[in-house]
């Protein structure tokens, strides 16, 4: 039997082909048997299409119509792009034309310029730097009062000082120390400056070099130096050393000659003393007075009294820059600096700044360095105050003199004067040195003991006293140490040989000097010991004396011994000066312990004996100490 | 000393050129003209030059060379009244200025460049490929523009009056300092303090 088959084709084809029929058959259908009738039955249902009338529509394509719609987006194009940088704007700064100096010395080279380098001082510390290419540079800084950009850029764009100073035409005899470079740079950029370095740090050299640079850079063309008359030769010598090419004219001679010099054109540097300045300017009509780009006052404490004629004349000079030089900007009172500031035109006329204001002004306009801070390579100075008990004879004489003296002063009542008190002070100070009757002296005993040690080690000492008679008196006791005497009583032409002998003769271990003659201008750096047998009134003068030994060139520690007799006027004066120094440090800053110039005023002198200054005598803060010692100061007693 | 060589020495004008990047991406440039001792004669500086965003995108890596060399360098060179006979810079981008002027333009080599430490390795590579001959003036080494190798000999000839120990990178530091001072005064901030 064959299985019934069912085939499904595609409907479309099905509709066109005959639908197969199912067929049933018996096996052996050919065999006789009952006849089986087969009948074909169609299994496909019949489908007829109903004539609905919509059939045509089904075969018809839909009709589509298009229309534009605004989408709201625009696409634009830029035909070309140009970099719109615009014009770069520039700012210009030009520099003043420099003064031409002497050309460098010609070298026997083949037509090439040669560098003339300054000879360098031989210093031990320099060995390690010899091969160093990158040296320290001291750049000029704009002054704090330079407000305009042009002014500030002028300084920033200057070459480092080391480069400038090594320049061909600016021959320096010695290479400056770092603090000197700093000072030169500071001065160069300051219109108003007070250089108040401690003595021995080279104020003169720094000033000359800064002036030299100002002239060279065309910043100044006419400079006036004013200094005390005795210092003019010193300045002339220093100018020859540090700026030999600069022509200097000293205003001196009779009135006509001076008048001619004042009006002489084309002189870059004029030099004069305070007296000539004051006299000549007072006599000149205001319109006839010369004008300067820079005025430098040396030893500027000379104008500390703002009412003095000298101060007035100095302030009246027409100038663009005002520099003041002094190692002792304050001699008695901080207010004295106000007069210097007035000259420098940093305070209004008659201004009276208080301590805080002075301190702020000092920060900007004062440059002050002390040796121990800047001369790192210099041996230290060892100060020791030796408080000595007087001998019994000295003590007895001292007490009697003091008691009687105070009684006498009290008996004077309102008639008492500062001079009376001062006289007693001097008498007592002399007794602290030695007893007038017996000649006993605790100080001398101590000195001899110290000298034995110094002489045995081959050392040399210098000793200072206020009185030449004291020096003469102690000389016999010091004979074992080969004493030499150097004071105002020694003829001038004999002085130099004395110093030479002291330096070269190994048997001469001590040089006895007076403050007045020995305190300034001497180079005794081969001496390692300094004795202050009695105290000067002003520590600044003592420092000047000490600086004869403790200065550039000294190789060893300098030991400074101050003899102070216990329970005497010396101790009391020392205490007063210490107290005042603390106050003044607040103006000049800490670390300034060596060089503040102090003196006692009248009230303080009276106070030494618990006396009250009479009205009008102590209140005026009058300085009663002796003047700064000079050649003729000897024998103050 | 022969007068001819002295005259040449006296007429030598050195131009020291640099640009400083500002905190906001702009640049200021400065040109200092000095005599042979490095003493200033004239200084020109630009106001800040800043690119906008479009310019940044379109100039891409060529932006800084364009601003520094083409805009700033050329503007300064054009406007300075004392024309330098030799231009020295610490910025390689300034070498493109040589294409616009007749004076030799040299740039510090990598070892002598103050900004060398800040430059990337890629910058250094670009720089090395862009520069030409090397020459030592004073005690500092410079390089020329790649297309002007002859500038090395010319510069050496011009710089004969200069001391062999002279540090010719120092005046460039002065210019940088002056630009920073200028920016501090007008309120701008240099990128590198």
C-alpha cells in the first residue's frame, strides 16, 4: 500500500495547477475478487473569490506626493580665514650717554682689543675660587622709591657690578669685597643715601666707585664732595688710588680763585671743606650758586645740628642726589638723624620723626654694616672688660676725692655747672689710673702681667689713654717690653719711624698711644692686642682706636682689653653708655654694638653723682664730653 | 691697537633677545642692545601677545614659534632704533628671525640655555634638527639657524673684541628680569617666577 501523499506547493502555483487527489487501491487489484470501486475525492477546499468590488483597489499603487518643509537650520561657509594678530606694540627705553674715560692701555697685540683685568688682592680664601668660572654677580636693584617702570628697568638692565668693574676702562687696583660690591650697587641706585658703615669697611672706596659708575653711565656729570678740611688730602689720595682717571678740583685759595673754580664748567668733581662751602655759598647770590647732580657730605655728622649755618648751606645746594657718609650717624640722640634725613630730602623741613619713623626711614635710606657681620673672613675681635679692684692707696684717694668733690658740688647750689661736675669726673678718672701720691696702679699691675705673656709669645700690643702724661708715667714700668710712645707731643717727622720700628723691631712689644693721635688713619694690623687703659667718653672713638689693629689685613684674633675700675665713676659711665646703646640700636638695628657714637649729656653727668641738674642746665641735652680727640687734645686734665 | 679694529669694536652692537611666557599663555618679548662691554644702550619690550582659542587650534604646535619668532622677534627687531650687529637669544624660536633680517641670529645651545631644563625632550630634538653650526662666543656656545650656517663664522668675526671669558648669556637674564619686572608692574604674571 502506498502512503497517502500530501504536497503543499506555493499557493500561487497551487491556484494554477490541478490539485492532486487521494486514491485508494487494493493490492492485486487485477486479481479477481469482489470488485472494489475507487473514487477520487479532492481534499482541496474550494475557494472562490467573492466579488466585493474592492479587489481592484488592492492591486493599485498608492499615490505619494512630496512637499518642502523648513527645518530651521542654516549651514554657512567662510570663504577665507586670516590670522588677525594685529600689530605688536612695543615700549622703548633708552639709556643716557656715558662719559668717555681714558682708553685702555694698548697691548702689543695684533690689532685686537685686550681686556685689562684688575689685579686681584692675594687672599688665602681666594685660592679655591681661582678656577671658578661662575662668579658671584652683584646686580643693581631698583631703589624702593623708584616708582616708574622706566626707572626700575634702568637699574635692572645694568650689567652686574663685577662685570662693569672688570671692564676695560674701569681699572680697579684691588678687587672689592662682597660687602663693598653691595654698597657700591646700593649707592649707585640711591638718590638719597646715608652710608653709615663701620669704620674700616671702605666707605671712601665704595663712594668713589659708585660716583665713578654714575659718571660712566652718564647719570651724573657734576659732583660736589664736602668733607672736613684735614680729610681733603685723604680723599685726594683715595681718588688717585681708585679712580685715577677722574679729574678732581679742590676749591681752595683766595676768594677770587675760589669763585672762579665754583663757576668753572666741565669739571666733573669738585671738592671742598665745610668752612669754605659755608662761607662761599653765603656770599654768593642765589642765582650764582653752582648746581650739582650729586652732593656727598663726608663726616656728615657735621650737619647734625639742623640750625647750624653749615647744615642750612648744605640743604640749600641745588642738587639731584644727596649722599651722606658717616660711621657715627648718631652722636648723642637719635633725633640727630633727622637733620641728616632733612639734607637727604627724605623728610620735610623741620620734621621731627619719632623713633619708629626714624627706624623705618633708616631701613630705606641708610646702609650700615658692621665688621663682624660682613668680614666673615676677618679674624674675630675678642672684647673683654676687665673690672679691676683698685689698690688700697688708690681706693682711699678715690673715696676722699669723691666725697669732698660731691660735698663741694652740693655747696655750690644753683651755681653748679656741668663744667664743675665734669672736672670732678676727670679727677676721679685719673685716680682710677694711678694713685697720685704713691703711684700705685691696679691697671698697670694687670697690664704688666698681661704684657709678660704677650711679649713671651712674640706678640705686639697697642695701648690707648686719654692722657699723654699717663703714657709717659707708665713707660718705665713697661721697659722690659720695649715701649714706644706715639702721641701729639711727638714731632710729626718722628712719628713714621716710630711706627716702622714698632712693626719691624721684635723687641718692641707695646706702643703707647693717645686717642687723639693714634685713633685715626693708622694701619697697625700686625698688632694682636689692644688695651684701653682708660675709657674715652665716646665708644665710637674707642672703636676707631681698636680698628687700628682690627682691620683688613689682620690675620689673628684681636684681643681688646678695657680696664674698668670697680665701684668707680668708670663703672657708672660704662653702665650709662650701655643703656643708651640699647636704645639707639632700635634705630640702627641689632648687631650694631660697636659703633654707635654716644656721649653723656648734662643730666647724665649730674646723675653720675646722684646730683640733679639745675633747671635749664640738664634739660637741654647738651653734650659735655670733650670733642672728638684731635692732635691737640692732649692733657685734657 | 689698530684704529680700524678699535672702530669695529666700538661699533659692535650686541642684541640680546628673549621672550617670557605669561601665566595665561601669552608672551612678552624684550630686546636689549648693548655695547661690547654689555652696557645697555637701548631696550625695547612688547606688550603681551596672546593667541585666542581659534588661533591656538589652527596654529597647533607652530603657535609658539610663530608668536615668539615671527611676531615678537620681528616687531622688536624692526622697532629698535639702535640696530644690533649680532643678535643672541636663549629661545630657539627666535632663530626664525634670521629669515627676515641681515644680522646673524644665534641661540644658546642646550647646555648653555637657561631654559634647557624646562624644555621637553621633543623640543630639544626639534631644536637640534632646526639649528645649524655651533660657535663659541666668549665662553658660551651658540648655534645658528639651519639655513644660515655661515652665521657662525660671521658671528665669530664680529665678536672678536669680546673677552674670551665674557658670559654672553648674562645679558639675556637681564632681559628676562626686566620683562618679569614689567609684568609685575602692569599686573601680569610670568609663568616662571
